[in-house]
C-alpha cells in the first residue's frame, strides 16, 4: 500500500526489500533494494551520510552472500561516491 501511495520513496522500497528478503523472495528483494538505491542518490532525496553508509554495508552483505548480481557493484560505487 505504501508503494502505491508514494512510489518514489526510497525508504519504503528499502523496507519492502527487507520483507522480501526475510520471506526468501530474493529476486523481489533485490529489485526493491536497487530501486531504493536509485531513488536515494537523486540530489533532491539525498539521505544522511550514516544512512548511505548503512545502505552500502547492506548491499555488500547481499553481494557477499550471493543474493545479488554483479550489477549491484555499480550501485555500491555510486553510493560510495556520494559519501
């Protein structure tokens, strides 16, 4: 429901990604995490530095566990550039 009401809110996509991850729906989790990352690096939606660092750690964790593809590396790099 939150995604329908506010589809461009990065935090909502991030939380939905965690819910999908917990249920084992890895493809959906990755899709929402990727969308959250895309939304959060837009200049008008920059998150606080600690939030970006947390998101980088979360993406690295998913990658290390084999739960995301190689394309997440670009997103990690983008986040690091913003930090």
